[in-house]
């Protein structure tokens, strides 16, 4: 579990650093999302070994990911600067921060 946390944490930090180039950050964010989805599936496979609070966090994470994914399929966001920032950067990175927090909790077994 420590490896999942470390890989996730460093992928997140690299993504933040690549946002200094903006487009590099957007590309890295897609990679980070893929890494986190894979780790999320691994955590679902380890569901029985997790505590009830961790299961609640993972359930909330998957709810957020699925709702965001559905919004990608159903909504066509307008391209004002604020909505672009919210839809393509702030919301996905907020979900990523939450997943880093979840993996931190799992690493520390809280």
C-alpha cells in the first residue's frame, strides 16, 4: 500500500509542476487520471481488507469519478475562461487531491 501512495503522490506532484507549462500539466493530468483509476480498481479488489471509513472514502471517490465521467458524456461545457478552468483543471485536480488523501489514509491505516 505504501507503493501505491508514493506513486500516486509523486504523479500528483509532477502534474502540479508541469502546470507551469499549462499544456504539459493538462497532458500530465490525463496520465495522473489513468494512474488513479488503475489504483482505484486495485483498491476495489482489496475491498475486504479495508476499514469501513476507508470503504466510505473509496465509495465517495468512485461516485465523484463516475459523475464527472457522465458529465463529460452528457454536457458540452462552454469555453469561457472560468468554466474551462473549473471543468478541465479544478474539478479533476480536486478529485486527484482527494484520492491522494485516501491513499495516504490507507498507507497509515486510519
